[in-house]
């Protein structure tokens, strides 16, 4: 398996996805847009993982590589390559597929539950109700033809799928204790009090079992996206 990672900030890595990839002996390559915007050929790539970041998908004037990245994602989708988008990555998939990305009604940062939808319609294993980590201020319309998989009180569009190989998640299933500490170190200024913004102490007080549960969810989602059909 060859997986290619689209990384937008040094403090938003692939978290528990790394364990899943290592267990499968995957070859992992990465475009680090904060260092270089060079994108590879899609030939031979089996999985694309688009990660989060502090920028907006609408920042094309100041970050022109966003145009090429969206084209790369759309080409991967059109080729039937498995694509997972997390937070900004989900917004990039939505934008690449023609949907609007815009500021949400609420900023959502911290541990809040999601509600699974599309029961009996989707085979993607999104849990019925789960406590997950959020860190976003923007949201998106669903792309045409997408299946709405989950929502939260603060954000209607938390997860969607396109076909069986494309999944966008507004939340962060890949988070680990280490990656969360790094996010807090670099993005602490985002914690402006709000209805759906937890304090640093609240964010760090989560049960250690939540990380294990999310790692299992991440593995199940990646298994589904890359399964032979």
C-alpha cells in the first residue's frame, strides 16, 4: 500500500493513522505544504489522507497551493483512490467537489458528542453516538451526491461519504495524547471562551480510554476505505 499524506501545519500530523499504516507495511509519502507545495503523481497511490490546519480552504489568494491541492483531491476521487479528509481535509474535499465552505454558527473546540445518521444507508462504521475531539470554526455544505453521516449540536455536517472510498470528517478521530498536547501548544490562542469552546483544562481532562476508542474508530474507517471490493 502507498499512502500519501497532505499535511498543512507541522503541529497537525496523522496521529493514530501512523500506527494503522505501520501495521500494514505501507509506504508513506507526505506533502508538507508549509515547506513545499510539490504534489506527486497519483500513479500507484492507494490512499490519500488530508489533514487539518489553521488556514481556510478559501485562502487561495494568499495560499495559491490550495488550488492545486483541491485539483489533486478531485483527481484522486475521480480515479477511485481511497481518500480520508480530517477537519480542514474534509473541507478541502467538500470544496474540491463544488460545495461551499464558510464560517460556522459556532466555533467548536473540545470534546463534544456526535450523532450518527444514515443508519442502514451507509456501510461506513461511524458509531451511533461518540465523544470526539473538535477544533474548527468553519463548516461546509454537503457535496452533491454525498451521504450525510453525522452531526453535532454545534455543527450539522460532521461527516460525509462519497461512494465507498471517500470520507470527510470534521472532527479529529486520529488524535492521541501526544498530538493533542502539540495542538494545544501551537493553537492555545484559539481557546476564546464560547458556548462550544472548552478550556485547556477541560480538553486535557478527557478519559484516557477515549484515545483508545478513537484509535479503534480510525482503524475501522481506514479498513473500510481501503477494503478490496
